[in-house]
């Protein structure tokens, strides 16, 4: 029984990280119809930003402060990925709006370039990030069942990001502009919205969320230049499965992929589990070709 | 105030407008007529910037708009009610009107100005409903409230009475008449009903094959003109 609970917990944990990554992808695909293959590298940016914050703390600040570095590194990873995303949007992505296939190729190239850049700066081997001591250990529910604090922390972090995203999209003027552009770009523009500004803001925020995901990944294992590529395919499947245009679709998609991944791999083997997940997705898309939330958006018609 | 000179525009490779020249003066109601497919909607879309002009010049209040994005045109005082209304279906009625405020030059936060809705008493009763759930006539009223929120100086209306029930058509026409009688807002009106055009219009342009075939004061538009350019 405990094993099942643990697997369920792992499934939710995997889902939460996927959700954080897929949120950014879903908004850029839904709003600008751009497939951003470099999204995985923004995860890497966030992860290395965390690593750098740690190095700075170790080098320049008293060791008693070290445990607090992680809170700061969440902000640092968001800021780093946000700024790189903004730059990327200004110099490249904005020329690719509405051209999904071109954007796929171009951002793939950007991703490779960013990976190589990281290799040149930090070296090819993976680096480890030391977790703060307050995240060591776990919450013992019963004798055999321990939920690691790190995983619980990530869950909380994702819940917080999701809440922030929800408030931003549905409760602020900027979010209202974003939804208007997503639903009807031309009309939004005719009513005075600067679609350029909304687009770059949306892209940068999506990138920033990927950065936070990278920061969370440093708690789970060592990080390297190609860390993003492990997650990008699954994240795209979340977007396809969930549909675009509403947050809830992405949440359901992430839960679907994360849980089936974990459970199938537990019941069968790692590779057979993956095959089964793909089969499930293919079957689901036969039933609902537009994903879980089929919001008719003009950009996709 | 709005001048269009030798405008050429169209969709993709195909050219629809071939050298259109037109002018709207402050407070004037200018009607744009013509049979189906003569370029009326293409012209208003090009004026708003939804379609890019291939040649020619569009200027408004002395500044050249030809290469400006639609958002900037809206913020300089142009308001647009498109054919088919184009309400944001997933946004609430309130949010739809607040989006209209984006073009306003004196922002008042998240409050809907009373001037926007005074002519549509039914709208405040459905603020929290989604725009997509409204009937066609209600959506048309919402489209008007949305564009009036920014207090535009020039209102561009593309067939505002198309596809809605007759009683609401009368309401919409009353709204257009009252905007005209306020005298603060000029109107560029695309409309099929000659009788309505005669009752509100000051000046008429008739398009044929993408260029202006006839223009003149409303009184000059006699039966001969109508038979030649408008009857099918």
C-alpha cells in the first residue's frame, strides 16, 4: 500500500514540474502560435542561475547565511530567464509569429547555441547544487512512507506560481489585454492594445516560469547544459494534451502526462511505460483532437 | 481630419482597392456605399490598419498613419466597430468594455465611463456574463459601448445593422443618430439601407471595382445615381 502512495506522490511531483514548464509553452503557443524549442534551454538558464547564486553566496557571504540562498535563487532564476526570454523575443521570435514550422526550426537552433554557450562557460560535466539544509529529510507519514521535503517544497512552489499566473491572467489589466490578444488579435489591436508589448511580455513571463522550473530541478539532481532536452518533449505533450487558451487545460494535461508516466513506468518498465503513455495520447487525440480544453482561438483556425 | 489619398490595398497578392481618395471632416457623417465586393470593408480595414496599405497615404489630424499599427491609430482617436461585431467571447461584458478603454487618452483606471453605456441601459445588467453568451443584438450594443468607452473622434462603423433583429436595428440607428446630434464625433459609415443612409448622412462615396465611382453631398444622390451604382 505504501508503495502505491509513494508512486502517486511521485506522479504528482513530476506533474508539478511539467506544469511549470508547460505553462510558458502553452501561453506562447496559444497567443503567438510559436513553437519554442528553446524553452528547454530557459530551464537550463534558471538552473545555472541558481548554481551561480549558490557560488556567490559561498564565495562572498558568511556561511551561516548559506541556507537562505535558495529563496534568493528562485528570484534570480526567474529574472535571468525572463531577461533572456525578452531578448530572444526582441531579436528573433517576433519575426516568426504565426509561422509555427519556421519558429520550430529557428528556436531549435537557438537552443543548441544556448547549450553550447553553457558548455563554454560552465564546462560540459554536470554540476551539483547543494540543497539548503532545511530541505533535507522528509515528512514521515507512516513507517514506510516518507515524503521528501524537497518534493513538497517544489509542490508548494508550483502551486504558488500557478496562483500568481491565475491572478495575473484573470485579475489584472495586463492579463486582460493578454486574453484579448489571444482570442482576437486584430480586434484587440483595433481597440488600442499594443500587441507588440503584450507579446513580448507574455513570452518573457513564460520564459521566467521555465527559469523557476530550472531552479526547482536543482533540488532533484545535478544540472548540465542539456538538462532542458529531457523535459521539453514531455512539456510539449502536456500542451497538446491540455489544449491552449485556458490555464486549467495545462493543469489537466500536466497531471495526465505526469501521472501516467510515473504509474506506467512503475507497473511495467521505463521504456515500455513511455510507449504506453504515447499510445494513450494518440488515443486521446483521436477522441479530442484539440486537447482537453478546446477553446476556439483565431490564431489556430 | 481623416484623409485617404490614392490608397491601394488588398489581401495577399490580390489588389482590391485601386487608388481610393476620401476625406472625413470633424463632426461629419460620411457614408460609404457600393454593391457587394466593391471594397468597402477592405477600405475601412485599411484605414484601421488591419490590412497594410500597398500604396498611398492615410493621415489623421496632420499625422501620417499609413505605416502605424492599429493600436496606435486607435489611441490617436479612431474607433472601429467591425462587421460581425468581433466581441471577445471568453471575456465578460465588463472586461470587453474595459478593453475598449485601452485606446482612451485619459485613463480612469478600471472604471467604465458612464458616457459609454448611457445609451445601452441593458448592458450594466449583464456585466458578469461572457460576451460570447450574448445575442447578436446585445453583442452589437456591446461593440458600440466598447468603442465609445475611449471617446473616439472618428467612429468607423462597418454594417452595424447586419444580421440583427429589426427592433434592435432601430435601437442601433437611434444610437447613431444621437452620436451625430451630439456633434462631437465624426462617423464613417458602411451601410446597406439607403433610407437610413439618407436620414443620417452628410456626404456619400460610392465604390465600384475598388475605386470611388461617385461622390457628393447627400442631397445630390438622386435616383439616377442609385440606379447606376447601387441597384443590383
